[in-house]
C-alpha cells in the first residue's frame, strides 16, 4: 500500500481530497497533509511517503520549488502535480522535473487511480526483493559461508523467541564482528534486518490465514508488543497490520 502526503493551500480542497476519496480502494493511505511546500518538506521528512500529491501554485513555496527541494535532498518520493491551470508550460516543467503525472482539478478519481497504480507497479520489484526470504537468500544456503548458513537456519528455527547475533556468534565460536561482516558481505543485510524480514514473512502468512488477531500474530512471530510489531510492519511494508487485514477482507468480498 502506498503512503501519501497531500499538499494544497486551499483548505476546503485539501480536506476534500483527504476525506472524500476512497484511498484504501486506490491502494493508498494519507499519512500527512500541508498547506504549502515549506510545510510539506517537514511533513515529508517526518512521514517518509511514497507519493506526494501537490498543487503547483501555492504561497510560500510552490509545487515546483518543492519538487526541486526533494530532488536536492535525494528524496525518493514520487510527485504528482495537481493544478487548476491547464497551462502547457506547467506540464513542460513537470516533465523536466521527471514528476510522475500531471492532473487537473477537480480530481478525476479514475485518473488518480491510474497514476497511483503506475507508481505502485514500479515499486513492486523492490518490495518483493526486500521481503523475499526464500528466493533472495537461497544462494547463501548452498554456496555461502557456513557461519552465514548457520545464522539463517538459526533464524528460521528460533524466530519466535529472543535472538541476538552476539549469542549466535558465541554458539558458533566466532566473534560477533566477524559474523556481522560475513552476513553483510553475503546477504547485503544486517542480522536485525534478516530477523525482522523473516518474522514479517511469517506474520504476513498468519494475517492472510485470517484466523489470528493482530496481537496474537505479534506474539507468535517474535515481535512481542503490538506497538513494536506495528512499527516494523509500517517501516518495511508502508502500512499497518490492521490496514493489511482490511485489504485482504475487501479482496475476499470482491
């Protein structure tokens, strides 16, 4: 699910966008809003959205200046321009800044859905790679360092309980720094990321089964507290466990 920040100086329009569009149906959720580009920069830094839907003409800092600022910061958020001004010069600027789309007010929900779908599709490979335990780490099992193989197997066997790289290193008779270095070399990830990734894989399977409460999934997958589970879920999957379950329910109904 895409996270989104809406930037619009007219409060009535901004509230309308936030409250009247069925964002869940579009595969998105609003994580923040702002009345101008300067305010938006702070909100974007705090929320880390996938998408910024912004008006072009605004006081203090307009949409074009906001886009330039995001590019200067190397912020990965995708930008969709929203404007009442059907002026081709704005479209040319949008193309020059490599924004994802250019939509006119009032917003056509079908056009918005297409723009978001295009962004979502471009994100899918990265999301799959980030959470593909079985495929992404298969090589490490067969050709990798034996200590790395041992760590991966230890994670799979004991992810429901407390695990630490220090304790595993002691069990294997190697230093924690050596083990951490080898993990990074062969998997590209830290022990903490690997453990969280595997736990999330198992959590997703349990949520999809639909027979567990969210707090039960948190406990069964080693996250412990519900708050910690939600934070990790949002960090890696850009949505909450409850929102994920709602999506599944909607999908079943459809």
